[in-house]
C-alpha cells in the first residue's frame, strides 16, 4: 500500500487504523466496496499494480528517474505528481485507477 502512495504509516505487520483507512481509500479509488478488508478483488488490483511497472511507464512518458533506484523513491513521487497534473488527474501522488490507466497500465 505504501509503495502505491496509500500511506499505512510505519510497517508493523499489524492491521491498525492507518492500514484500514489506506485500504478503504484504495478500494474507493478502484471502485471496490470500501470495507477495509483485502478480499480477492482488492488483492487482485493490488497485485496488478507493481511499482516497477509504474517506474517503467513513467520513463516511457519521458521522466528521468534514477537508473539505480528501486521502489517509490522521491524522483518517482515527484514524477507521479507531475504526471497527474499534466494529465488533469487528481494530484494525490497515489497510483489510483485513473492514473494507472493514463500510464497505459490497463485496468
């Protein structure tokens, strides 16, 4: 969730209120029932949204990312915000369904 911009806070391995809220926000933005439970539909969307695919898509749109970087680094976060602004998307920094589609990653 954190890699996609849905902040759960510090990873603790526990499903606390921050985690439930992040799951609900993700579910709302993906058109799923927002119950905070990771059912098979939510898990399917989570598994289909990999940060390395996001990085590659941003690079195809001309964003210069640190070639040695992995995951959700600051350059990726900046590129996501810029991409969303340039494509008239909500500038949340999250990889919501509209952003994913605009990046050409299906959905």
